[in-house]
C-alpha cells in the first residue's frame, strides 16, 4: 500500500494510487495518535512546496518516512511512502514485532538460548563449578566456626544469612552469562551444601 497526501489529509492507496482512502483509525486499527500525526504531517506537507527551501522539504520528508515506518509496524505490512515534496517512492518494511510481555519475562528469567548446535563445555564448566563450590563451602564453614567459638551459634546463623543474601543477587545476574554461569552454579551449590554444615555447627 502507498502512503500519500490528498489535500490536507493523509490517505492510503493501493498499487498505482488506486482506491485511495483517508487514514481512519477505526477502519485501519492504527490508533488515534498515529492517525492524528499522519494528518498533521499531511497539513504541513501540503503547505511546503519544492521552492519552500531544501531544509523545510527535508524535514517534511524525514517526518513522513518516520510515520510510514510506524504505520508499517502497526499494520505489519510493507508501506510505499510517496514523498510529497520530491515525489520519490520509498519502500518501508515493518519493524520486527516486539515479543509478547510474557515471553520477555520468561527470557529475562531463563536467559537467551545459545546458538543452535553450540557445544556445551560440560567438563570444563563442571570442574570450575566444583572448585568454586569447594571454596564457598570452606569459607562459609570457617566463618560459622569462628563465630560459634568467639560469640554464639545464633550469630553464626545470622552471619551465614547475611553472606547468602549478599551473594544471591550476583549469582542471579550471571546465571546465564557464558563462562560466568559455571561460577554461579558452583557458588549456589556451595552455599546449599555449606548451610548443612552451618546448621550442624551452630545448633
């Protein structure tokens, strides 16, 4: 379809300018804001001619292309923009539709999947995870033991809670980052294992 102006109104026409009809938000389901913007652009464009100055013509042309892009995205189809100043035709493709809100939420939680066929470095990754888990277990048990000897078991539990709450956000953020995700897996596993020892030591 073609985006043109007729008088001071924006119209959509079939190939070759046939069956031109005025932009109507109710018939085209494009929203009143976009329809109003198109008609405002048409009114300005009708007042600008080729001899009005290159700058004014360029502004009208650029605004028309922007609106044609919005129209193409809303309607999900290709729009041929007919420049009212120069008469040039520009084909505007619709932008990729935004993902559904629920799908964006799932992707934010699970993270994007890797390219198809990409091998997963299980051996290296699990080795890194095991090493990080051992470091976290030793560190948390050492902290709990020291607090139990110097103060009390309740303070050891409180210190372990603080440590767990402190590293949890970082582990959540890097859980899907290549390479660093193995560190997150190991640290999370180490925290879980360490809590068993912390409960035994503190209680």
